[in-house]
C-alpha cells in the first residue's frame, strides 16, 4: 500500500497537479485495492525509489 500511496503522490506532483490531501490519496489507493486487488502482484512502480522491489 505504501508503494501505491507514494507512487500516486509522486505521479500527481510530476504532472503539476495540486496536492489535494491525504484523504483524496487514501480514497484513490483504497479504490485501486478494491478494483485491482487480485492483480496487485503485477504492479509496476513509476517512482524510481521502488524499482526492483517487486
């Protein structure tokens, strides 16, 4: 979950979007987990910090 959280926030920042707070990030990450839970093992981080963790 931490990977998804940080990846979402860093992607939003790189796109120049305004930070909307932890509540919005939490909602997005929870939605991803509900929708893609069975497929999360395929997650590919776009944040260099997480390369090679899978």
